[in-house]
C-alpha cells in the first residue's frame, strides 16, 4: 500500500524536478517588464518626439498686410518658443514684432491697507 500512495501522491523523479526548477529560474529574470514596456502610454517614441506647432494670423497696420507666425516646439521633455513673420503678401519684410508679455517681478512688499480692517474685525467676531 505504501508504494501505491507514493505513486499517487509521491515525489517526482529527479529528472522532472530539475527541469521544473530550471524553467522557474529562467522565468524569474524576465518576470518584470522594462520601464518603457510597463507604462501604458502607447507608442513612447511618438510621445517623446518633438512636435512643432505653427500658428499664423494676419496683422494689419495701415496699408501693410503681413502674417505673424508663432512657432512653438513642444515635447514631453522640454518646450521652446519662437516668433517669426511668415511670407507677407504684397509688401516688404518688416522687423519682427516683439512680444512684451514678460511680467515684471515685484521685489518690494505690499503696504498694509487699513480699508479692510472693519471686515476683518467682523470676521473675528463671527468666529467667537
């Protein structure tokens, strides 16, 4: 009877045992995906490539008609902007308009304003 139970529930032969162990050790190294394959963003090479966005719009000053072009290169890693003038229609090239949208950084502190003191005092009284 003991032989029957060993055959039914018993151990495997040594040759089968070594093949199972070798297949498990091979698969353990390739279990984890590399960082690009693990992300579910789709085609990562396409996502990382730089895209150029060109926007043109007409600018009319007096009799001069020209197209102002705004070029922006965008990628997931960095971003750069460039301004230019596209081919003007029936006029000579004029200088590129400068973009003065850069905000000035204020280094001085704001002064206290006493006009809101009444409302601040009312808010303090409500909390109590």
